[in-house]
C-alpha cells in the first residue's frame, strides 16, 4: 500500500480529524457534567473546603425549686480551640499556646489524641479558661494560626453543697458513651448530666447545639471567624421541681452537731412530692466543672465519710423500731391482734426464748401492754411475741406486698434496692435448712437482722400511714402530669387509721416526747439501729398534722445513738414547714423537753439531749 497516495492521505486525515473531534466531545461532555450538571455538588465541596463549622454548645436547662429559686444555671466562660491542617502544624501552635495556657502532661496528651481522632474539626484545648489567659492569647492572636476563642455556657450551682446530691453534676461525654449512642445529641466535648436530676433528666436539660462557620485558607488556617453563617443554639427545658429550697437550706443549717453523717427527707404524703432531701456529708458539684482535680477526687473516694454517697436513697440501714409499725400493720391485716391485745408474757426487761434471753431496750421493763401501748413505748418484748405469732414466712410475704423488697421509683438514678428476703429459702441458703432458728424471727420483729432499708423506702411506708387510702405514694422530685403516682392498695384504710393513734402518743408521752410541739399534733416513731462498727444509728420518722397530714419527715443519723436524739430535729423541720419561720426557737411554739428546765437556744438545737431510758 502506498501510504503517500492522495486517497490514503485523505482517509488518514479524516480519521485523525474524527479522533480529535471525539476527544473534544468527551472533554466537552466532562466539562459540561462538572461545570453545569455537577456545579451544586462541587460548589458545596468548595464551600466546605473554605469554611469549617464550629459548634455552639446549647445552654443546659435551668433547674428551679417550686418557688422559682434557681438551683442550677449557666454562666459565660471562655473556650480555646485549635484548628490545623496537619499534626505538625497542630503541635507547633499547641506548644505556642501552652506558654500562656499551661497544660499538664495528661491534658496535653489528651488534646493530641483528640486531634488524631478528628483532625478536620476544632479541638478544645482549654475550657473555662481564666480571663488572664484569654487576654494574653487575644493580644497575640495573629501568632496562633487556627486558634479559635469563643464564649460558651458553663454550668453553675449557686447553692453548691446544699443540694449537691439532688442535682448531681455534669461532665464531658466519654468516647465509650459516644460509641454506645447513650446520649443521642452528644458530640465530642458535649457536657452531659452525671447523677441526680442532671442525669435523670439529661434529655430535657441538654438542648440543641447551634453552629457557626469560620473561613479558612488552602492550608486550613483561619482567616475570618466573624460575620459568617451562624445558627443559634436552643437552650434546654427549664426543670421545675417540687423542692422547697428554704426548707432544704433550713435542714442543712440545723443538721445535728453530734454527727455529720446521715440523711433527711421531707415529703408531701398526698402526692409523693419531695420537699427536701439532704445527705451529709455533702460536696461541691462546681468542682466537677471542667474536670475534677485528681487529688480532690482521690480524697473523696478514700474518705470514710463517703461524701459522694446519697445516703437518702443509697444508704442501707436496719429499719429498727420504725419497722414495728410494719409488723403491727401485718398483724392487724391478718386479724392476729387488735389494738387492745396483750401478750402472754409481760415485759420485765427481756424475753426468754428457750436458752436465749432477748432483751428489751428498757432494762426495768414495761409491764403488761396493749398493741397501742407497745407502739407508744416501743416495747421489744411485745413485738418479739407478735413476730412469733405471725411467723417469719408470713412476715416476709407481707413485707413484699407492702413494698419493702423493691425500690420506691423516685426519679433519681442510683437508688439502692432494700435487702429484704422474699422467702425463708434465703435463710436456708445462708445458714442451711436446719442452721437457723426463730432467733431470726425475733430479731426480724424489731427491725434488726437481714433486713436493711433505705431512708426513702421507709419514707414511702410512713407516707402510706399518713394517707387515708392505704396506698403508698411514689416519691417524685419533678411533678408528673397530674396522674396518681402510687402503688396499689397495700392495707385497709381503717387499719392504717388505727395506727395513727399510738404514733401520736409516741410524741405526746412516749419515746419522742422531747420533740412535742404545742398546738400541733405530730405522729412519729423513734428507732435505734444496731451498728457493729460503732455507736448505733438513730431513726425518726414523723408526720403532721395528724388529722390531715401535709408533710412527712424522716431522718437517719449515723452514730446518733438513739432516735430520741433525732426526733427534735425532725419536729423542728415539720414546724418550720407548717408554721413558718417564726416557729423557730419557740416563737410562737415551744418545745417540750423531758425536764422542767426552761428551753433555751442551746437546748432547742438538735444536739445530745438525753433522757435515761429513751429510745
């Protein structure tokens, strides 16, 4: 073939021309797809390369008491963040910033690790930065490319340790929690609730984060961080609680000088609304903001006083003599006794059961008593025999029905379940089928032995005694939608009403006579819980007015020795709530002490007021 023949050259030119046109068509189509059809997509990509989103944390919802007193709020703080195109640049700027914002080795390593996980997002270097640090960095802002400073809300508890166990605290979400999607709207750096109301109502309090855009150059350095697109955050819901802060503060002010460990709860028995809940010792939840100091954290964890423990819902104690009302109710419900029933053996200071002698708290004895009188004077010998009449199996079964084996359902995380065997199989497994005797029954009858209750659990029972329908209310800190939140009927109303009479006599002339208040009818029960680790614990639960109870208050004081020492404090709380601030220190009421002495400011304080033979 002659490649130079004119026809051949013509065909070759035509083919080359066609190839060139085909290439131009392909390129033209590609350019059309990129420039026209894909313009929106690439415009977005270009914009994303030009702008970086910066999260604007939403302020957490405010927590208030029933009167609008703010318990948890937010205050402005400065957060320093850093945006960099690569790790080398990030480390260089971080080292420069660290000259003015000191970071310990642990915090430095955490910042670097966070950058490696998310290099395209701003990384928090310091939250709640001191103003001196902010001012120093702001003056040298041009020296720190990629540094971003913005104002963010910081949680603040104005009343600190007065309501710490109720509120809980906040902390930064962890990687594990993010991976588990426990917090639906959380991102790295989000502050979430830990314990208390902060944790219980996290979803309502969290709010919705906003964002703003900062303009960056091709190397990822910030060139403009103001006046660009911005979406404002939405604050979380305001949480209105049933708490009465004035009453809560009053409780902390008068908490016993003779012991710094224990708990107090005040509740409205009509609907279960918690009016106050105090656990001692307490702590300052503001210490958790931005991360708790390791030394302080170790101090809390190693302390024998366990300040982080909410003793109101997590402390487990033998229910002691307040339990006798539960035993009396079981016996009335089963028809074993009535209020006038006496026991075969009168109280002479103890009860002989085969080879063992079980003592009464009063060594001289109480003599022959009816059920009502046995409650009034808290006679152990009477209840030993009543326990034998009922039998351990029936006591366990009835206690389960009343609710002593389950949590109350209070709207706080971490409530402990009472230790309460539901059948005698528990003792079979613990001691062997033939390894235990009715000694278990006798101890059980007076609130000792393998029965430990929380204060909130005993409060539920005494709130039921204060009501007229035999129902136990479910304690709540945040009012529900108005529906009745209570357990099913656990006792006949007429039997509950019968028990209020001796409970009032406990205060009028029984073991709580030191807490009597003139012109106010109060019902209550003292108790002394045996403690193998030191002095006994003191119980007292009471409610008023007897004919129309509006408040029930319970207290457990570790190492308080006797419930008669705790009762005056509880009565002061009741008087404060029902009669107002003027009721304090004998205006217009007077405290009746177990002596003929004239009450003074010192004797009215809930200190070591003793009376030989009281309980």
